[in-house]
């Protein structure tokens, strides 16, 4: 007989899997013959992504290959137990690669994939993210991958929307599917319909190990402040994220009455 914890774990896993499959179907994230590289940081989101994509890759149709890449940045203090990532990926039947990078000189703004303010080029979080993504892009092309999968969940997407509204004056966020302009790669976000609270709950039920040493900038970034703002919005309306997500595909223009 299954324990209550096992029953709850299976129930939550089934709900996450259903949302994962819906995102893949609704946004056309996976196609036959795809070679997908997963950005595996070691946090709960990327671990769940490895588990879900690994399980999906075992299904006959569509047939696709998946590999996980863990990038370690020499100048950043956060650490992940590499042996745990290796055993986790082995259980998920997902090959794991590890790449070490060093932060050199600040990247040229003209080399970025999208317009960005010069002030962000000196931000430590931006630099770390830029070099990790550069490593992902390089390895993806080395392996002949056509897609890179990130573990961004629905709250991440809403936080990015708020950040763009507040700091950039733009109604924009991270799309579930993005074709890069300067290279033959697509970015996919299969967790886009899953809330962070669901992933936190599932990680606890499944016994996901946490990173051994967190990033020192984790709680001082602008995103962390916006995360708090989103939490306040949820207090005002528990269904606010549903409304905000729907608004991105339901933009209406109000016309003033003719005089």
C-alpha cells in the first residue's frame, strides 16, 4: 500500500506533467528530430525540467534527444553538488555535460541578442547570466542542438513582464518559444504554465537537494524585489497571475468616443 506522501507525490507529478504537455502542445515546443540542450543550474526548476523532458524523451512520438549542461562560473560563489546532478540525470536518462567558464571583460552591447541598457553590462547578475548563456549557446552548436530549454516557470514570466513595465516601459516578457536572430537556435520554456509554488511543493515531496552554496546576490537583485511585488499582487487577487498571463495574448485597444 502506498503511503500518503507517495500518493501526494504522484498526484502533484501528474499535475505538473499535464501542464508540461499542454505547454509543449500549445506552443509547439518539441518536434520530431529535435536535439535539445537543457540549462541545468541545479535549482528546483531546472531539475524538474530535466525530469520532465527526460521522461518525455522516452515516449515514441515525437522522437527527440536531450542533453543537460551545467555551467560553473569561476568568479561566482554558488555551488552545486556535482555528484548529485550526475546521479539525478542518470536516473532521468539524460546525459550530463559540465562546462567551466571565467568572466573576462564586459561583453560588447552590440554582440547581445537583444537591445539592452549599458548600465546592465556592469551588473554582476547580468554578467554571470551572460557568460553562462554564452556557454550554453556554444555547446548547443558544438552538439548540433537546435533548441535550448530553460526552466523558467509562470512566475518568472510574470516577473519579467513587471520588470519590463517598470524599468523599460515595455509590455514584453520571455516567450515560451523564441527563435534567435543571430544563430539557428530556438529557446523553449516548457514550464511556462507551471507556478513556482507547485515546483517548490514537488521539489520538497521528491527530495530534490538544494544547492550547497547560494549566489551572494540572490536576495539583492531587482528581480527579487519584483518577486516581492508579485507576491503582494497575489494577495490582492489570488487569480492575478491567471489574469496577467491571459492579458499577454488578449491585448485590447480602448478607443475614445468620437466627438
